[in-house]
C-alpha cells in the first residue's frame, strides 16, 4: 500500500478558541486526537499577527504531545529564532501578508535571495527539515532546490479553486509535471492548500507524493462527525 503522509493543520481549532480567548477548544487535545486517528503529523502556522495559533499553543504541543510537529512560518528573523528555540521536526516557509485571509500562493523565489538561503541553512543545520511552499512552476522549484530546501510543498490552491473539469485537469497536470521535477531533483514532495474530501484523490495519486497538508476541510468536517472520524476519513482517501 502506498503511504502518503497526512499532516493535519489545526490552526482553526485555535481560530475557534480565539473567538472567546478562553481555553477551549484546546490545541493540545486536538493534536493528540490527530495523531491517534491516522494523522502523521500536526501542522501549525504561527502568523506574525497571531490571529489563531499563539506561541503558547506551539510550546505546549511541542512539549506535551508525542509526535511530529510541522511549523508553517514566514522566512523572517523573528520566526527563525522561534523555530530554532522550539525545534519543530520540520518547517515550511510560506509568504505572509497582513491582509490575506489565508496564504496566497507560493513563495516568490526569483532572483538572488541571500536572506532566504541563510534561513534555510540555519534551520537545516539545526536538524529541522525545510520545505518551501511553491507554485507548481519549474523556475520556483529549481530556485528552492538551489537555495538548499530539502522538500517542496506544491501550492494546490489554483487546482482547488479551478472551476469545471477541464480547468481542474489543466491545474492537475501542472501539479503532476511539477511533482515529476521535484522527484528528479531528489527532494521530498508535499502538497497542500484548499484540499478537501472531494478533490484530494488525484493529488494524492501524483507519482512520488510524500505528504499532504490539510486543515480547513478537516476541521470543518470535524464539527459534524468529530475530529477523529474527520482525520481517519481523509487518511483513507489519500491511501
Ligand atoms: N499548506 C500551507 C503552506 C498552508 O499555508 C496551509 C494553510 O495554513 C495549508 C497547507 C492548509 O490549507 P487548508 O487549510 O486550505 O487545507
């Protein structure tokens, strides 16, 4: 059986908690349920504006939960320092802009970017796996490879938002070609953003896919069936 790993993003457990700024729902409890229901790792995005996940969520999940922790973060000194202190198992470097509702596409990787190279190196030297969130474009993938990243997370938002079978097939083909290049460069292949129970299958079946990172659809479904079933159902779909 193929094993495509499932990273479950629990940011929106914190979004709900922040609506009242009380203790519930607890991200530590969510992380434990994720890992005991078929999720291979817990994913959290610490945003600069702290709109959902707080520093204390990350610290508690890191220290109170046994299992893999994957941190999504902007490639800025504040987050680099925090990651070096917290030591997640892996990070994904993402672009961040204050007004966006959610991450908008992959990192801008054209041209020389010595600061990004330095961040990737310092995280890698600390034993933290580094992936870069990239659009399914050969230029971006080669640039991330040249900068020293060991994994690429392909941004699936254009595929997820594509309207109609024809457009979706076109976006899927771009992801397949990009996946081929990632594997040719001997990097780990991840994908995510906007994936749900209906559109995940073809992405999970891309040759060489190592890991899918999914949040919003799983946490939304959990409202009705519970987090355990929502995670287990997604895990079944991606095998
Ligand atoms: N991958 C990355 C890099 C992301 O920024 C996000 C959103 O935090 C996801 C995956 C998960 O996206 P979604 O919540 O739409 O499943």
